């Protein structure tokens, strides 16, 4: 049985603004787990209490094959502890950096898994708001796991919080016009555009009801365009 002491003395695997992630081993179950440890003082000082509570509450109620699994959470006087299944493959960002870009088939594969996860969240009125390669982990079997739900939020209409990563922010977030779940599709479009095909400009035509792609345009790029079009239809 894993306790908070396992996390305190575990192997450090990552650090963040107000916390760290440590690797723990459950000897009885013969498995490795990841414990996220957040400093209570830093969370309060940086006014992140709502974000942390949103993350905990949302992760506790969801279950999807392409989203990290929260086993349990607890706290003491100094820290908040969240225990997750360990995702051993590291960040997708590292693979992208080494590869420059992925092939069409690999890009299609990962895009479909992201879409599946976003559809699942949106069906439960959850907006993710921080889609980027650093928040996509690779499991042992090669599938994606979306992590870091600090900016995720349950929505009934719109919200006005300025949050996310600048490169992937939808215009309505930057302009403080209020935003909804559509911002996740914008982020996916930007993600596909800048990381899978960074040198190709998006073809965008608002005056036509139908959109036709040139035959030489990779399918991965078509997904990028459709994600941004979907964003425009929902915001």
C-alpha cells in the first residue's frame, strides 16, 4: 500500500511551479506509481487553490484510456498529494523535438487519441485549456495520456479566466471575450499546425459552405484545419 511517505522519499521525476512528481513502488502489487506533491504554501501564495481543487475534482470523476488515472489524493499541513498510475514513456514533446515532426500515420494516430479524449471531456462539460506536447505522455504501449488538469474547469456557459500556454491560446481568451469548450479545438488546430507541419500555412476560406482540400495536402494537415473550423462553429 502506497502512503505519502513513499512519495516524500521517492525518486524525483519532474518539478513544476509549486510542486514535484516522485516515482513510488508498490511492492505488494509489484507496480510503479507517480505521486504529485504540491506545496500548500506555494499554492496559496500563487492563488492557485481553485485550479488545484478543480484538477482534483475533475480527475476524480473521469475515466478514459487516454487520460492519466488518479488513484487517490490526500493532504497534510504542508502538502497536497495526488497518486497516479505511472506513465513510463515520458513527454511527447521530447519525441517531437528529436524527430522534428512526425510522419502522417503517427500524426493521425495521436490526433485521433487527443480528439477522443477531448470529446469525452466536453461531453461532461469539462474544458481542458492546456493542450500542448508537454502535457501529453506516452504509455508503455505507445498510447497517449493527457496530464496536468490544473486549468481544466467544469462549464455551464462561458468563463473569462486568462490561462493556458501562449502559443495555443484561442483569440477569445487573449481578448477576454469569454470562452467555452471550443478553445480546446483551437489549441488542437494550433498543435497540429505548428508541431506536425510548422512550415505550411493554413488554408482558410470563410466565404464557402464547403471546403475542399488539395490532394497533396496531408491528412494530418486537414485535421488541423478542421479543428480550427470546428472552433469557429462553437465559440
